[in-house]
C-alpha cells in the first residue's frame, strides 16, 4: 500500500454540526440561543457542502449503501 493511499483526503466532504440536545436550551429566551448558533452552523455547513459538490460533481456513495 502506498503512502498516497493512507494520506488524508485534501478536500473531505463537509460534516454537519452536532445538533444540541433539546435540554441544551434553558428556555429563558436567550439571544442568541444555542439553537440560533446551531442554525448558523447549519447554514455554514450547507454552503460548504454546496461548494464541495460543485468541486466534486460525481455522486458520493452514502455509508449505508456500502452494507
């Protein structure tokens, strides 16, 4: 096996942010709320994913398809 096969992908697929637990919100109307931060992170993720897909137009197999 060559070292190129073991090298990390220089342009990996963006990963979505972890969704906060429902208990993470204190319910006091904080501005911003943890869910506001999550929404912003999801927006950034979607933009990054669109840009990545533009650079990689070939379909990417889903992990569950490999089973």
